[in-house]
C-alpha cells in the first residue's frame, strides 16, 4: 500500500489541490443556496457538487493527470461525469445519513471525504487511463 501511495503522491497532491478548490466552490454554492436562499439541503448539495465537477474536470484533465485528449475530450468528459454522478450519489447518501447524527456542515465534510476517495480512484482508473497508457507507450 505504501508503494502505491508513493507512486501516486504527485497526482494525488494535485488532485487534492483541485479537490480543495472544488470543495470551496461546492461549499460556497451550498452555503449560499441553503443558508441564504433556504434551498433544501439535498438540492443545495447537488447543485454545489455539479458546479464543482465542471471545475474539476478541466483542472484534473489539464493539470493533475495532464492528459486531456483533444481528439476525444468529450468521451473523457462523459466518463468524468459518470464518475462524478456516482460520487454525487455516494456523497448525497453520506450527507443524508450523516445529517441524522451530525450537524449538516459536518455531514457535508464527511461527504466530501467519501467523494474525494471515490473520484480520485475512479478518475485514475477509468477517465484518464487511455491517455495515460498512450503516454507510457511513447
């Protein structure tokens, strides 16, 4: 496990930085919608998450994994969206259940950790894999 983490520390670090910016975007949208405009917390969570996913795709494709495929970026975007939707489902379930045991913002933090873990692993394996394999063979 240590070797796996060591081999991915740079991309994980970059992914974490992009994730931090996504978290700020997500939390800002969530706070604004939920606390200022009184939008139901699940709806506010979904909207904030989706706004952050757009930011995440661009920066993860161009900086974290450095493999935005200009010929078929739309396929990567669809794959990233599918990964994101699954992450959204996991994080929504986490915030929904967590809201019963924790303050809604603590549940939101827990949901962020759950989605970060899923999104990194799935992005690395499914979304940017083709381009990474292509780069390795050059």
